[in-house]
């Protein structure tokens, strides 16, 4: 049960609001290690264009905010989280990327804490604001510095999620225009290959008259150990019926069935 006794909301970032200009924060992407929370978020300003009668995003940035949880003191219901000021990672990502992307955004969702302690966050780039290029950034020094993956999957897709399955193996599940793909990398994103047979049951479409990408979109992907068995859990939504159009479906697999 979610209530004020167990969950607390924090106002971490402030945004600008004017008559024809509004600051926005988008695609929050999080990961935790120890008592620290790492939040990667897109920042920018949307200005109203009187000629096109539309809002246009200008100068998008990628910023990292780190929260450090403290132990609660006597008389307090819970501890506190002290948040750092936002730090831009845009230059590091732009300089480190070997893709032809010109603009970068956080991938959204959650990152991955690898077994060896490496922090991994999903990032997407674009060269024309339509075709998105999935990639990752990672830190081996607890978030003090970040490197950009040297390679990208061959599929150019709209949404993706990442997780670590075997030690050092990053799985990337992508939602593409006409399919859904699973790729893997064992060298921190330098090379990506299609993970044939991995999560093969996820994309089975039992309704032949419904396009797969119209009904199943992965929303979250995590790994866990349940009763000493390593499993992946993921959520999909949009089932092809009016009654269940907004239903969420939780899948679990040990990758053997």
C-alpha cells in the first residue's frame, strides 16, 4: 500500500514558467547503489512559436542528480535524502559518442547496477529528432565519471529497456516500428548482437488479426532471484480489447521457457 507513511515525494528540480516559455523535465532514469540514488533527467525549455502555433523544445540538456539517504534519527519516522545540484553530462556524452547523433536524451525507466558494481544508464540519441539511436553510458567509479558505449544496436527503435542477465551480459529489449528485438552486449556496449532465443516467448502474438506492436509494449524490465532461481520480470500493456485496453501484464521467465 502506497501512503505517506511509507513513501515520500521530493521536489528535486525547479523549472521555469513564463507566458510563452516553460521549462520541462523529461525521461527520468534512475538507479541505486548503496545509500545513493542516481537520477538522470532531460531538461529543456519549450517556447511557443506564433508562426507554427506549436511549442518547440530548445537547448535540451542531460543532467545527473545524486541523492544520498541518511539514517533516521530518534524521533523521526524515516531518514532523509540529501540531493546534490544537477550536473550536466551532455558534453561527456556528446564527446564520447561515436554515433552520428546530434541530440541526446535519457532513455527513461531504470538503469542497471552490474554485479561488478558498474552503474549503467540507458541513453538515446537522434540526428534528425525522428530516428532514435539506443546506447548506454556507464560509470566504474560510483558516478564520478561516465563513459559512453562505443557501439549501438543495428535496430533504430523508439523505446528500449536494459538489464543484466548473466554476469557482464547486458540485455537490451527494443520496441521498433514493426517488431520488437532483443540484443546483448558482453563488452559494455562496444558490440551488440541479436540475442537469438532470448525472451522468445515474450513476442508471441495470440491474436493474428492484431499487429504485435499495437498491443504489447514493454514498460519495465528487472532481474531478481526467487527461491534461488534467477528470473527476469517485465511488464507489458495494451491488450487488444476495449475492456482491457489499459491492463498491465506481468511476465516472469528463467529464460528456459
